[in-house]
C-alpha cells in the first residue's frame, strides 16, 4: 500500500521566500503573502512527517534490552503504520527531518530528495528495500546504528555536512556509488553481508571506514579522498576487494586488515603517508603501477598468494620488510627515490626484483628466498645490503650497477648464484658467504678496489667462474683457483651437505659454523 505521495507546491520557491523582501510595495505584499503561505505549508509538512514518524517508530517490548540502538525484532514493537510502503521521492525538506528509531516494514523511497537542514534516519529498521539515491543533504545527516534487511541505495548523493553511517548492518546489496561527501563521513564498524559498492565517490573531509566487515564483494575503486582516511582493521571476506584507481591526497591508514579474496590496489596515487602494516592477504593482491609521494609502510604483513608491486614509484621511504610472501612476488620495474627497506622477509615462491632504480639506500638483508630470486639490471645509487640472506634457489644479480658500498656479507647460496656482468663503482663486500651451487662473477667490473671474498666457502663440485670484465680496474685475486682468503668444502663437509638441506633445522647454524671453523684454523 502506498500511503502518500509527498506534496511539493512551494518547495522550489523556498530559497527565494526565505530571502530579503523586494523594495517594490506591490511585490513586497505578494512576497509577504507567499511567505505566509510557505510557513503554513511548512507547518503542514512538519505535522505530516510527525504523524508518520509517530506511527512508524519502534518501541521495546516490556523487559527487553540490548546494547544496539535497534533491538532484535523479537524485542521490538513496530508502529501502527510500519507495514505500509512509503514514497517521498523528489521531495524538498526545508526544515529538519527526524525519522530516527523507525521501523519500515515495506519498501520506502526517498529517491532524489533535497534536505536543507539536518536529517536523522538513525537507529532504524528497514525490513524491505530502501532507496535514498540521488539525494542532496545540506547539513548533517545520520543513518547510523541501523539495520537494512533488503537492498539499499544511496548512490549519486551529495552530502554538504557531516554524514554518519557507522555501526550499521546491511543484509542485502548496498550501493553508495558516485557519491560526494563535502563534510566528514563515517562508516566505521559497519557490517555488509552482500555486495557493497562504494566506488567512484569523492570525500572532501576526513573519512572513517575502519573496523568494517565485508562478507561479499567490496568495491571501493576510483575514489578520491581529499583528507585523511581510515580503513584500518577491516575484514574483507568476499572474493573481491577492489581499491584500484583511487587517489589519496592526505594520509591513509589501512593497517591491520584481513583480505580473504583477490585484492586490487593497482594504479592508485598516494599523496600522503600510506600505512598498510600488519595486514593479511589470503589470495592474489595487486599494488602495481601505483605512486607513493610520502612514506609507505607495508611492514609485518603476510601475502599468502601472488603479489604484484611492479611498475610503482616511491618518492619517500618505503617499508616492505618483516613480511611473508607466499606465492610469486613481482617487484620489478619500480623506482625508489629514497630508502627502500625489504629486510627480514620470507619469500616462499619466486621473486622478481629486476629493472628497478634505487636512488637511496636499499636493504634486502636477513631475508629468506625459498624459490628463485632475480635482481637483474638494477641501478643502486645508495648503500645496498644483501647480507645474511638465505637463498635456497637460483639467484641472479647480473647486469646491475652499484654506485656505492654493497654488502653481501654472510649470505648463503644453495643454488646457482649469478653475480656477473655487474658494475661496482665502490667497494663490494662478499666476505663470509657460503656458495654451495655454481657461482659466476664473469664480466663484472670493479672500479674502486678488488672485492673481498675473505672467509667464503665454495663447493668444489660445482662450476665456479671468477673472471672479471676486460675493462675492470681490479680483478679478483685467486689462490688455487679460488678467491684469496676463501676455501672449499672438505670431503666430510660435502658428505654432510649431501644429507641435509636448507629446510632442515640447524642448517643455517651449521653453515655459520663453517666460517667459524675456518677462522679457528687460520689462527
């Protein structure tokens, strides 16, 4: 049943009639008469809304309680008119609107409405579809603490003041697409059972979307955040979480979130600080082709499947360390204009870090690479640290240029290691490393001084090539075919190596002991 189609006779004239009176006497009389008529209409409208509101408000049953503003339906007494449907579409409300604590049992539509003053729809129950799309809110509006059982649309709306949607529950599909929030907005602690579309929206002031739970697709692509935004400690349990193509003009906090489906942050621009620490990604995640103009921190995260950061540019320091990368990891083609910190990582699949440019320091130390690792054709301008790493598979640094000090100290290479074709303009330190597979330095060029392989251990059963480029200012001094102050594995050590692997407990400690035993013998 449709209860009412809302009257709109003088709504379009509201701004004019609430303004200054004209100076002409006849026009002034007409203006005063229209003002009186408008005031009468306002009173009628307010009375109608009040009567409707009184008859759709819910009340608690005797003895019922609860912490949520909307009680369980078993504890709720709905209004006498709650089972009717309502259509307020296209109405202009030039007075405050209060529909808080309402129970709407059938479809309700506020499509295309205009609200000149505050509007309150909070703490309400919408048992069927609710449509608020294409509306304009001049002042504060509240939809918080509400329950939506059916489809609900707020798409294409404009909010001039503060907008509040926090602590709400959405059981059906939700659409906020293409909205503009000129004031602050909060969706904090909302729960979405079905698909939610928040994409294509613009946020003018602080936006709080923290603590939300998305149990189906979460679509937040193509948004512009002009001020700080918080999306921290959210749970994305659906098969897709899409943040691609967003622009963050101030700081963005997405720390501590869980993503159970495929996640896409690609082609985004982060003008402020980006904080994505302590996150967990269960499926593929894509951060490719993004730009970070301030510090970006992804530290302490777990990436269980494939991860793509390729083609991104970092203008300030970036932290990608102390994390676990479970699938294939692509960090190729990136530009780091300041420090890049990727230390303490574990890569369970292959990792590609080729064709990158590092203008500041780069730290890859104390990391474990269980698959292949490719660092080829990179340009390192600052200090570079590869020390104390464990490479279980093939690793290649070939074709790279190191303009400053480079440290490979105490790393372990279980597979083939390609250090050839590189240019070392400053001193490189390869000392105390263990090479159990083939190793080649062929074609490398050392400009400042010869590299140090002191304390290194090599496998005599593998192919080892220590020839440098013809144009190299310094060559590697060899003794019995191996770098000076290095040694080869003994027969007993080779036998032990054949029976253990890098996955065995104590393997790293045993390798470190090889160097300490050599130092004791040399003394």
